[in-house]
C-alpha cells in the first residue's frame, strides 16, 4: 500500500486557499501574518513561507512590500 504524506506547508496552503475561495478574506484583504500562522499551526517560519510561496505561485495571494500579504482578486490564471 502506498501512502502519500502531505507536508505541513501543503496542509497550510490548502487551508488558506479554501478560506480564500470561500470568501473568508475579502479581495485585497490582508491574510494573517507569518507569526500568527506559525502560532496557529505550530510550525516554523520557513514552513509558513513555503505555504505562502505555493499560494503566490498558484495566484491566490499577492505580497505587497510594506503592507503584507493579501488575497488576490481571483485565482490568477483561472
């Protein structure tokens, strides 16, 4: 039997993408800080950074220097 294990970063990215698609975050609305997500999921900064990187590459979020991370208008490319 093959058992695929998802990394913590994938689990976080999936949860946040579901929240974005479900309307929990308004378009352009700030997402939780890395520190808040580290505490919420009990993970390191690198793990949260990897999750945010996955979401950014998938078009769910945008990073705005000096402001934070926001939900994209829609999944870019969808």
